[in-house]
C-alpha cells in the first residue's frame, strides 16, 4: 500500500485555501479511466486562459483601466457577462472579437435587468452591475471565440492615496494578472511574489501569477519619482 504526502508554502499575506481531491483506484480501474476522472476535476483550471491588465490612473480618481482577454468555448454561447464586483463602478466599456477585429455590441445592465430579460446568467444580485457583450455569432461546436474587453473601474477601497504613496490592495481570482503604475510613479513595496519590469514608455509593471483555485491578495505601494 502506498500513501502520498504533500507540503505547501504560503507565498503571500493571509491564509491560503487548500483543496485536495483524490480518486479511489478501485479494483479493475485502468490508468485511462483514472486519468479521465482527473481531467474532469482539473479541466476548469487548466482552461483558465484569461489574461488581465490593470492600468492605474491618477490615484485621486481611484480609477483603473482593465483589459481582459477571454476565450469562449461553450457551444451555442451568444453572450459574455462580466459581473462587476461589489464596491466597484464600471464605465467606458469596449468589446472586441479578436478573431475578426470586429467591435461588438455591449450594454451595462443591473442584475435585476438581467433577470427580467431572462438572460443566461445565474447567481447575480439585483444591485450588481453587469457588462453584457453580444457575440457576433453563436459559438459553433468544437470552435471558440477570443474576446477582449476593456472597462474603467473606480474603487476607492482598493485603490487610493495614503499620504504621498498610492496603495493598491485588491484580490485576483484569475491566473495571469498585470498591474501597471501611472506614469511617473515607482514601486516602493510589494507584498506578493511578482515580476517587476519597466515598460518601453517608462511605466512600471508588476506581473502576478495566481496558480490557485481561489483569490490571491495583491498589495503594493508606489511613490512619485522625484525630478532631477
């Protein structure tokens, strides 16, 4: 009989949720049968292909421009729903079909309006904001549509000034995330593992990977560069 042990290291502030899934290898089960069961458990995270960019605006505005790319694979899907988290307000949405370059129709609805129209979105509260993108055509069987969505968020609880420093304190639920500081600001503190770069235009970016199946908190601080 063989037993398996696994150790974990927390790489950020706070607690880490650990979910362990196991499959009983019963008598007569083949390696292929077990692999199929594992695939069904891991498929959601394996297909987590969203890439999200946060471009911070003037911290006094509490605003940041989000660009996120997403692949829709569900057969027959004709909408994409972006539910805005509580505490944030969204403006200036854009939706693009990256396969064709076509600008897509969108509108911002409340959760209540989504329910009244009987759109295919569940578990949304009435007072939530939802950006609805209408795909150019339903997704065919075995096909996909790559989308790019851009929105400006304002959230004074997660992006604000503390004295002379800006503070970004927000959780990320997706796999690949990049935060870009406003022009003229430099990083002074980062409480999460990340890759720091200076972009060609002089702005500083922080790339954070969240390999977990829950949220990771990203806390950073920055200060204006002193003119020389």
